[in-house]
C-alpha cells in the first residue's frame, strides 16, 4: 500500500479555527449564509466585517435604515432600522421588449425599450441569543415591510454589484417554526426603485 504524506502548513499560514458550533434548523442556514474565510499562505482573502451571534465571520449584511413616511391622512409615521447578516439574496431582471408580428413571416420583430426592474428575493431569519422570541426586532421588521413607499437598503451585494439603493416591498412572510422560539424565519419579495428627477422629464 502506498504511503501518502501530507504537508502541514507552517504556523501563521492558516487562521485559527473557530470553536465548534452545534446548531440545528434555521441556525444551520444562518451559518451557511454568514460565510467563512480561510487564509492560506500567499492567497489574498477578503476580511470579515464582523462576527455573527454564532461566532462565524460576517462578509456582508443587509440593513434597512430607520426612516419615516407620510400616510394617507397626512401623519408622519416613523419606523426603526434593522440589520441582519443571516440572509440570502437573489436578484433577477428582465428586459422590456415590444414584439410585433408581421403577416407572412415566422417569428416577431423585437424592439428593445428598456431594462426592467430588478426583482429582489431575500430569505433569512431573525434570532435572539436567549431562548425567547425577539419581539422588538420582529415588530421593526414588520413595520419596514409595511412601508407604503420606497425604502433605503444597505448591502454590498445590492449596492455595489447591481447599484440598487432603494427598493419597494411587494410581499413578505414571517412563519413560525415548530419547537423554536428564538429563531423566526422571514422572506420578502421586492422591486428596485430609482428616484426620478421630474425636471429632467419635462
């Protein structure tokens, strides 16, 4: 039988291992979403911006800053901000194309009009280190999801890759999980929004 030799990296070439984390259910998804970094000698890696409640490095986070809006009755309604690192985002986009059929010809003539809105899907969970339901954070999240106008969003993934800085929430979901009190999953669907200068449209 052939003997295999493994080279052990010298001290300092590998980041110290994190303490073992034992998690089930939504917590496992959080660990996957939070991401991790391994640094090898001669390989440049991105630095984490912080650590999650589970001790894993945070490479990006989703933040909805606090703000306010005016309701239909003219009242100013304020809402608090919220930030989470246990979230996975998906972004898709379609093009606005006018199709015209011509008699006697197969297919259609396509005329490009513009790019469509970005469709953003997010899923994750809101957690509490203690074994109690995170009521305040859940209320803040619900109030943000119910804002009837565009809201600011802070995320390296959305801001720097897709240049999305404002979104409009279309729908959201906050189901309970059987046997779990301190981890509430959530999901939302949103559209990108671009502020228009009315003077430029005149």
